[in-house]
């Protein structure tokens, strides 16, 4: 049933020219958005590693607890 709903949206896109242009633009920019997402993920990993190296001995009290701290990567 869900596949039929998706097909209905695709049928509407084919019917209207402006929606088709928008859809094609989104599809053309998808690889660039994935590259940008990968770059943002890389920055997140790098800053997490830097945080672990710079703040490993910060006391865990208040906002820092066993779930939110600089002791491990996750």
C-alpha cells in the first residue's frame, strides 16, 4: 500500500512541469548533498577526537555524567 502512495506522488510530479523541474533539481544536487553530509560527519569525528584529547580529565558533575563526557568517543 505504501508503494502505491509513492507512485501517486510520482504521477503528480510527471503531470506538473514546475514540480518536475524542482524534482530534477533535487535529484541532480543529491550527490553534492551527500558529499557535504560526509564532510560534516568528518568534522564531527575530528572535533570529537580533539575534545577527547583536550578535555580527558574534566570532572564529571553537573551537566557531565556517565552518558555525556569526554572519556570516550561515543
